[in-house]
């Protein structure tokens, strides 16, 4: 292991040792603040529920208190950066969404999510080809976020380099009204109202929020509104049904684009080339409906069925790469109308196989489909011109079957096994034939086995080892273009292969004491046929396969209650992701570029640290939500990121401090919280994210300067 890794591990071990010595000197009158996390938190360990501490995988849980206390609750980046292995980059560009990667998977995405699965209330928020949008998650009504990394994530099928699941909170026993108002820098305004009630066998949570910003940069203002409604019904003592409806509307999100290195250095708040002249922007409207039904067959066996459907309409105005005068600026627009649906059925049970041998198992199937009419045409100075240049029907679908079993063999050992068989189809029917027929189809098949063993050394220590196989198909947008004699053509590319990966992980979960936790994981991921950008030009990208890649890393988590008013947490990720085989790519000028063996994969930081120190006036630390005053100081440090495969262009690393002040108090039956947050206290100039392999070298998306947010939350019974 390289010297930086050794230094990091040495520092962590020193901190752990110091924490142990300090802990021996501390005496607590209060209940352990981490007791529930160790003993009672139930999570989705793959396709099965399990206590978090006993799960043989790297899995993190972010609870409702952490989410609501993180700030305006606009972006998943507000909380995900504290999860080891996750790199959540805020583009500060609501036209392109967040850039989230897990152990390097998803880093190549120029917009939206790739390579990781996103689910809300058990319903997929990713399409069968692996595309997803993080902005559709309603954080204001989220009860918890679960992040699963490592081999066990492969049980979720295609593009499961990691899995992010969000769950809407349960309805309150009494009619309850919540309201929030946040204001902040650069015109930030977020409002939210929420109604919750449980009456007899019926419960409802309805949350409506709005958000707007003037934007940090030129041409970066945005508006959006969101509705999330979950109705639960206990039809019978053995049957429970959950009805889900959510709507997302973004009538305007201007696109500031990325900046070149020179533009970032001289005018980091400016927009990219022709963003203003071409009116680069996006509008989105999405609705989704779903139902999840659980029926208890007997004391051991439950069956679950889920059904969902929805629509998404997207219209994007792109910017030209032309250097002609403003009056001659021509560009393009792209619009899509998507219909998606899916069905899933599974059965869970628990059986005694002999003395001290118990098996919990699940078996099921999932069928998902997405169909979108994609059209495009010319624009002039941000207005649509007559005529189409693209009209096609893109479809993706999957038929998957899975099984998972956890077998507890006596007091000290448990075995985790699982397998998933997947078939993914990608199809394109071309209706615009004047430039030739670009229709095509391709089918990908994969068998993804998982095997893991856990040693439950004692009530305070679990050690596990696990291996799994996974795969990632191209997204529909990645098979949309082909190379023909060095030119990009709008022809479906059936020759693009799926990437296959082998994940290996060794980890430990250690309850050092009732007030201290320490988790560690070491992993290695070997991939074949990694999907890469082969050539990009004028907003069009042809993708290819790069041969073998290697990801190796270590993740550490440490939590400590120093005394009954002071707690700290630390998460550290170290990852080296590199190309094993050399390969060729083509730049926008048509020149061949040799990507050397050993080059680092772009968009991935080798090291990331999140540290948090929280002091609160009220001594009852375990209270949820905490009362009194809280002061939180967070450190986010990230090493530099390569912007392209050639490892020529680079975004420097940074370390920033964020301060959060919260005061919770009660007036009669009103529960109130006042929040003040100041991010980037030292006002450092940073690069928030990079656009990997951008054709015009507009790689860089600046991070925010010092900025604040002020909010108030009020909760009271009706």
C-alpha cells in the first residue's frame, strides 16, 4: 500500500487508540448515543432486512434527524459526503443534477446518475439501463437514507456499483403539521409543508416543497416544486398496502456549462461558451405512481408484490461550440417523453434447519421497462427553429430473477449467499430516415453470484469476507452514436459491450465500547470492458470499451461520544482506480490519443475525509430530535480529480469547513427549530465537480464561495 495510505491508516489507529484511552477515563450517566445504531437499526441488507451491525457488508444509514438538521434539504450532497466510499459532487447546476459515484462507479456521468441504483420506498428510481436522477428524491419527507456498497449490492442487478435507498417517514399517530422555510445565499428560497396522520388502519404522509435559486454563476438560476405522498393501509391483520405518488416539476433550470482552466482561473462565476447566447437550459416534469403490498402467509413467510408506472418529459436547449458572432449562433434542442413501469414479486421466509442452524431466505423476480420518444432539432439564439434532425423511440427493459439466503450456523458464524440472473434489452427505432436508418437492438445477459462469511467474534465485534460478481450495461444515451470512418453518426451501436466486475471485500464492525464505534473495509474490484468515452464532439459522444480496470481501496468510520454533550464522527475513503490495459481514444479534432496503462480513471478522488464535531447543550444525547442548542463543525477534504483519461487536465483538491447552528425549543405544543449554516467558512476557491472528457475542455464546475442558509422548522398537532 502506498505511503499516503499508510499515513492515513496510522493516523486512524492513533486516533482509535487515543479514543480508547480517553473512553476508559469517561463516566456516563446517560444512555449510549450509539446503542440503537448497534442493536436495533433494521436495514435492507441486499434483498433482506437485517440488523445493521450484523450485516456482512459496508452499509451506512442516515436518519431523519441528520437529514433535517443538515440544512435546506435540497440536495443529497448535504448528507451523502459523510458516507465512506461515496463521492457526492454538487455541480451547482440544476440542469445537470448531482454527480454521485460509489467506489468510482458513476464517475463518468456527464449528467444524472450512472452505474449506481437509486430506489425510493422500494420502487426503482433508475431505469433498466442504469440511468437515474437524484433530484427527484424528496428529502423533506425522507425518514432515512441507506447506502449499500460492495459485493452485496450486486444482488440489485444491472449498474449496481452501489445502491442508494430512501424511505418516506411513517405517518404520525396524531394529526401533525410540519412547515419549513429556508433562505440563503444566491437567492436560495425553499418552502415546505407536510401533513401526517394515522387513523385506525389508514396512514398518510403528504409533503409539498418548492425551491428556487438565482444561482452562483451566470445562467444558473433554477426553480422546482415537488410532491411526495405515501398512504399506508392495513387491509387485514396480515395484509398491508402502501400507495406511493410523487411528482417533480422543474419549469426552469438554466445551464451555466463547464469552464476551461483559463475561464475558471479568471472568472469562475461566468458561464461556459455560448451558454447565454444559446439560452442553455432544461425543463423537466415527472410523475410516478406505485403500490407495494405485503401479505403474511404464516409466522415465518411473507410475500410482497410491487407495481409502478410513471412519465417523464424533458426538454433541453444545448449550447453551440461555435465561435461565430452572436447573430450567427446555432445550436440544438433535445426533448424526450418517457413512459416507465415495472412489476416485482418476492417471497421471504425463515426456517430452522437443525440445532443452532437457521436460514432466512428470499426469492423473487423483477420486470422493468422504459420507453422514450426522443426528438431533436435546431435552435437559433435559444429559440427553436422549424424542422427535426432526430426522431426515435428508445426502449430499455429487464427481466431478472434473484435469490438470497442468510444462514446462521451456531453462535459465531453466518453465511450469506445470493445470485441474480439478468436480461437487459436496449432497442432503438429510428423514425428520422433522411440520414439513414439508425435503428438497432442488443441484449445483455449476466449471472451475478454473491458469497460471504461472517465471524461473530462476540457481541461487540463482527468480521466478514465477501465476494460478488456484477455487470453494467451501457445506458441508452451511450449506444446512441457510432463511429464511421472517424466521424460520429447517429446510428445505434450494438457493439458496445457490458462491463463485468468482480468485487472482493474484507471488513470489520467493532463496538469498542457503548460510546465508541469503529468500522473498516478493504476492497478490490476488477472490471473487464470498462465503458469509456471514445470520442466526443459537438454535444455527441461515442462510447467504447477500455479493457481491464482495477479499483482498490480502504474505508474507515469512527464515532465517539467524548462525554454526554460532545460527539465526533470521522469517515475516510482511499481509492485508487486505474486502467490496467492501454487503449486509444479520439479527440474532437480527430486525433488518436493513447491512454497509457496505469492512468487514473477520471472523476474519482483518491482520498476523501469527512469529520464532524457536535456539541449540544442538552445532556440527553439520545433524544430524537435533540433539544436545546447544537453546534456542529464539519470538515470535508478531498484530493484532486483527473478530468480526462489522458491524465493531462486536473481539478485540485481542497479542504473546507462548514458550521451549523441549531436551536430546538418547544412553545406549548409547537416544536420549533431555528437553523443557521455557513458553508466554506474560509471562503476557499474550489472546483465542485468535473465533466469527464468534455470535448471542448470545459471540464470544471466551480464550488460555492462562502455561503449561508437560515431556516426555521415548526411542527405541531392539528
